[in-house]
């Protein structure tokens, strides 16, 4: 057996010892409601890339909340080496960008890419435990309800709850960080944390290039023409429609689709980012949707799903956007920032002369500085 394999077994063994105590402590509550949000159902090892400085690594399955009630989610947990500070290790809850909606697209199943691994290394070195949710239905039963904000937020918040049940050395203080779909998720975390998980001490959020104001991306609620050409647009629309089709059978989503559109939604249920995904999402709106959506129940459901709240934020938010974003028009993000501020949110606006993906790298120093300051503030 290699040293790496021995180390992995030691880490998981130590985790399971801690977990046995933690889950026993919470057993009575779980027996009362076995589907209670944050209830841990399984702990396994991770198909890891390189992670430096973590004494505990594990994949955790836990109950969370989907569009129609309890749903299973999963996450990855990393805890720094050494003695925890007074009050326990503070937590960075990271929400990932779009990977797909099939079960094989869950990062805790596929392993972390080099960029995410380096981010985890960095937060561990700074003294933060890291929790990475997969979102409900991504790697767990059911279809992932893509860009359903409350479900995304529940997945993140319940991942923090589950992690604290697994390791008693974790603090209740946490910040949420995410890019693209994950940026969308962190905004909903910022909006819902106080009401959904009041026992947690939410410090603030970093939302990097979050999709918003979809009426500027795709005016499908008014007309199908002219066809839209934003890169990645049909990918997002296809994911949202696939999630709605599963969560809302009453909408009969297939009845709005062309035969090709139905085939694409079927394929998207199992496809992950890559060449196959590019092939599936090369079509225009008119190729996939058979009739105008204005005034239909599907249009109303799309608007409700894609709407980001613009009031009810009580903690600081850093919103990073890319001036050369090829996926999200700057006008959409400018409107989001304006609306959030008008609603009373404390928003730090950071703009970078990059494209969508590169904004994650460009924003990293500001993300670290902003997040560390959240924990230095004791109010």
C-alpha cells in the first residue's frame, strides 16, 4: 500500500471515529425526523486530487430541501491540520459552477480539478475548513433542479449543518463563495441563511459572475424570435427546463418542446460538461421550443425559478463580474447590482477585464481579502 493510500485511510478512519460520537449525539433528533435538513445519511472517502494540509477528508450524503420537499444532497469536507482555534474552525462553504445535471457530474464523485484543489489548499492554509456541496439531485436520487435558488441555498446551508455533525471541531461561523451557478447559489444563501438556518452564524457571501436577469438573456416569455446567440445560453435554458420537467410534471414541459427539444432534454439529464454537452446545446431557441411561451404556466414557472431576490440581505456581499463576459451581459449584472443596493444590500462591486471563466482567477485575491475581513468583524 502506498503512503498516500495509508494517509487517506488514516484520515477517513479518524473522521469515522469522530463521526460515531457526533452522530450518536444527534441520533434522537434524527429519529424524530429522519429527513430533517442536515441529517447525515452516509460518510465515505473521496476520489481526491491532491489536497495539502487536511487531516479530515470525506464525502457526506445528507438530507436537504428540494423544490417539493426533502431531497438528498452530497458534499465534500476538508478540515485543516492542527488544533482548532477557540470556537472551532471557521468554514468556507463553496458552491461550484455548472458541471451538468447528471449524477456523474457531481464533483464529490468525479474528484476535484486542479483549480478547485488549489483553492481548497489555500483556505486550509488560512485556517478554514472547506465544505463543497454538489447540490440536491446531483449525484443523489432525483433530477438536479438547476438554478432553483432556494434548493441551491438549502444544499449549501445543509452541507454546513451536516459537516458540523460529522466534525465537532467546526465552528458555526461560515461564509459562502461560488462562481457562475455557484455565484447564483451564494446570493440565495445570503438571502435565506437567517431564516433557513438561524443556528448558523453566516458572515457574508462572494458571488462571482452569477447569472441573473434572464429576461435580458432570453425574452422567451414574450416571443421566440429573433433566435438568441449568447454562448452557453441554451445550456442554461436546457438545464432549467430539464429540472422543471422533473420537479413540476403538472407543467407538461414536453408539450412546449419540438421533438428535437424533447430529445435534448432527455440527453441533458445524464450529460456533463464536455464535447457531448457542447453538441447538445448548439441549437437555437427555435430549434427546441415549439410555440410562444408568453402568458403560459411554463413562462411563469421559469420567471419564478430564475428570479433573484433583491431585498432581505443582512450580511455583506462581494459581487465579482467580468467586463468581457461572453455568457452574461454586463447590463444584466449592472441591473442586479443596482437592484440589490436599492433593496438595502451591502454590495462590494468588483469588475475584472476578463471573460467568464477567467474572472474566477482574477478575483481570487479580492475574494480572499474580503472573506478574511468577514471573520475579523465580530458584530
